């Protein structure tokens, strides 16, 4: 026996049982889910038959099995994670990985401990579903595993919540102004800090009126990188404490990362930093922070820009769907590939974040940019248009749910390269 349900965002639903449709009105989407589930459970109990329940919502379709005793479980289906790239190489029992290893290597001694399976398990325990129909079933007292979308979200959360041995530096680059470098720097910093905890710094290294400070919360002072630089030697000394850095950085109370501002009111000539200055600031940053995201400037010929790239463990190319922004990002990756062996590796393992700054951009526009970068970078992430990203302070909680999810996916792409 099969039951079908179609539920809308406004809480209305149509449930079809034994070919007879009936309307359900809920106060919300979640309320409609509960009412629909109750109807199907009651029907299975009354008929004494197992019901295959197919429900369609704005976010997708789910298939479940409802038993006469009221238990519900998901219909088994093989699902591949959209964030995992399976290897194209197939290794079979007849295909040795290294043909000559067995001949050269001595026979290893197999110990009893190696043969015994350990009682200790290191696998992650899967929590029940919390979203969609599976989440509704969980709140009704039934335990269902999460669906593919929820599993992918949990995998991304797990990726960005990691702590790596030693500090990591991520340079956000694009030689074209307005390509979304600042929002990308801020929101990646915020995602890593929200899910992984403190120890994240966003550094405005743009010498030509960088605006990262304008897009983030100001602390109880007006300090910039120009105030920190004279104190670098003291901050690197053995007597310095982490709290001393609060005089120079601006803590983001909601998103839990710190910002090292530039001075946008000063002329570029008045705040020009040398390569040695960059080294001093970077050494301070990596002493006190586990992750350092750098909002780079637009002048790729500047010695400071090159020094920042030299210090980077990974680069993120920020771009919008505009042709000139995308072309500037692609040219930058190609230039890095010819700059040095290390720069070529950075380019090869780069992540590209494509933000839909223009609400009129079509899916074809976005696909053109994404497809153009797939051969140039390790991963390409897309961010939908969101009015909250256009101007003012940037705050993750103020973004639309779909935008928050997209930034989590972008951050996970970065995490996979750390």
C-alpha cells in the first residue's frame, strides 16, 4: 500500500490514502508534517498493512516505510555524497599497487595483536535526523537517520570544525576590485570561528583603502595594522600575552573571530608596508591565531602582495559572475602557475568562490563561470545572491538559510585543503 503527500511552505498539504485525497491545514510546515505523519500512522494501524509513504515538500522528496505498530523507517537507498570525488582508479585483488614491492620487501611478521580486532572504535556516532520529514519523525519519538542533504551538511560542519597542528594562512585574492574579496574573507572567517571555535583572524592587507573594517564590527578602540606594527617585537616576546592583542584587533561578538583593520582614511603612500613589515605582522598573527584569512589588495605587482602569497598555505580566488571579475581571477591563477613551483601548487589546489552579486544573473551565467574555473582550481563553490551581503556589517546569522549553507560548503572546500 502506498500513501502520497504534498506539503507546501504555508503549512497546507494534500494526503492521498487508498486513492482518496484529503486536505490538511497546519499552522506551519512543521505542524503540517506532524499532522500528515499522524494520518499515515493511523491508516497503517487501521488497515494492519505496511504503508510505503512518499512525501514531497519544497526542499525535496522523501520515501519512508510506516508499519502498523506505528514505527517508521526510511526506505533504503544508496546515496553518494556530493562533496566526495571518488577515485577513477580501480584496484582489484589481482592488481598489485606496486609491482616490485613484494619481491624486494622482506616478509613482515604478523603479530597476534595485529590480527585481533580492537574493541575500541573510532567511528563517528550518527545522530538521528533533525531536518525535514526525518527530523519530524525524530521529534515524534522515532529514530531515523539523516537524509543525504543533512548528512552532507554534517560532513561540512565536521570539516570546518577541525583544528590542524600549527597555524594556517589563507589568502583571498583577485586583482580586480569589487570581486567580493572582503565578503569572502569575512564570511569564511566567521564560519570557521562559529563551528571550530576561537583563534581566527581576518587581516585587511589592502593598502589602497581596504574596507574590511567598514564591513565588520568595531571594538572599543580605533586601532589598525599601523598601530600593531610598532608593537610587533613586544608581542612576539616571551612576556607577551594573548590578551595584549585586544588593543589592536576588533573582536566580532556574534561570529567570534577577530579583525585586524587597515586604515582606509589614509593615502596608500602613507601606509605602504614593506616585505619585512608583512613578515612581522604575519609572525604576530600566526603566534596568536590558528587560522589567518588575508584580504589582499588589487595590486599584484606590489611586493607586499607577493609576500602574502608566499606566506599562504592556501589561496581562495573570490569572484562574482561578472565577466571581468572572473577573467581577472583566471588570469591570476595562470600567472601563479608560472611564478614559481610553490605558487603553482597553490594555484592547482586553490578554491574559487563565485558570489552572485547581481540578482539578475541567470543559472547559465553562474554555470559559465563555474565551468571556466573547474580546470584551473581544486574546487569551485557558489554563493547565491543575498541582500544582506551587499552593504553594511556582515553577519552570518543575518544571511538567508540557503546562503549560510552555501558559505558552510565553501568553508568545507577550504578545510579539505588544509
